[in-house]
């Protein structure tokens, strides 16, 4: 598909973009004419993806659990591109444990990666985004509205991220920086596919979902999410800021439908 270069000339940082949804977002931004900083945890993997994506992409490795990483990642992006027009806070950790089994270490790790890191990235990026009248897209989850029982810490972190998006939209409303928050539902990323295989489901499990789980008959794909993200990075999304959107086939539930094997597999 040919795109219209609506991001031509823009420099965009996408965290967690060497795989999955983040990779799809980076691909879309590049296809729209942007230069993109590819971020991930493993240096070799990040460099490999950046090389594959071409000269308008470059890789930055960094552990977002470290408080020093966000400032360095933003600084390296600006040093490479000379400017910063957009940030996509996509990187996250999905910690799976009930409320009773969530210990302090797990909670702190979840909050560090899912909340503190985006907060510090926005801090580091703010002055640069003022100069470019840029924008931030924060990738959240519908678990922010309540969440699944086995995702207690994760749900709390995504609720905090949503509040941060609205808070910063208000703070920077007169300084030219726009903030958008997208709450994703169940997406068929590489990680999600592999996780369900590890849970014992067959390789064909995405094709056997009942419409009670996926009303359209298929799961949302990363590239479909990327298309929406790209729009909110373009100038066409002006003047709106503080927008919170649920990208889910069940936007009214406030949680993903149960993914137990008996419920999710068709006959």
C-alpha cells in the first residue's frame, strides 16, 4: 500500500519498537516519510531491525527500568536527527499475577517501565517538542478501566498512564505539545501469539476464536493499530489534545474478555 508521506520531515521516537506493535508503528511512520528512532532492550536486536528498516531508522538500546535511560534515549534521538517531532511511548511490561500474588518487586518493576519511563521521556522531550509543536502518543490498555484479575499491577500502571496523558495535555495545552492516549484491546502481536502457544493452544488458535470474543471474527493486527497511531502523529490531528481512545472490539467492558481455553476456542 502506498502512503501519502504525511509524516515527511518529522523525527519520531518509538519505544519498544524492535518487535510487535512498536515495530508496526515504526514501519508505518517510515512509510509515511518520517525518520524513526528504533528502541529496544537488546542492542544487537535493535541494530538488526534498524539496519533492515533502512537509512531513515537508527537504533537505541536502553533498559527503561533504569531511571537514567529515558533522558539518554531522547538525547540520542535529537543528536541523530537534530529535532524531535513525535514520541510514541509504546514499551511496556505485562506482569501477570493476581492481586494477592503481586509482590513489591513486581509492582515496582511494572510501574518503573510502564509509568515512570514514559513520564521521564516526556520530561526529556518537552523542550524539543515545544520547538517543533510536536506530539506524544501514549499506548495504553483497556485494562486501565478496571482490568483482568491476573493483571492487577499492569492495570494500575495503565490507569496511571492514562491520567498522565490527560494531565500533560492540560499542562502543555498553550505550549504547542499535543498528547493522545490510545487504550488497546487484545492485539495479535508476535508476543501474544507465542504466549498462547506456550499456554498449550494450537498454532491455528487465532482462526478459532468465537465471535463472543472477537465480534469481527478476527483479532486486531499490529498494523491496524499503527495506522491509527500514525494519524495522531500527523498535523491532520490538530488541534486536538488530551484525547483518550479505546481501540477495542469491546470498548464498553473495561477489560478484555476471558482468554481461558474453553472460552476462546470455537467448536
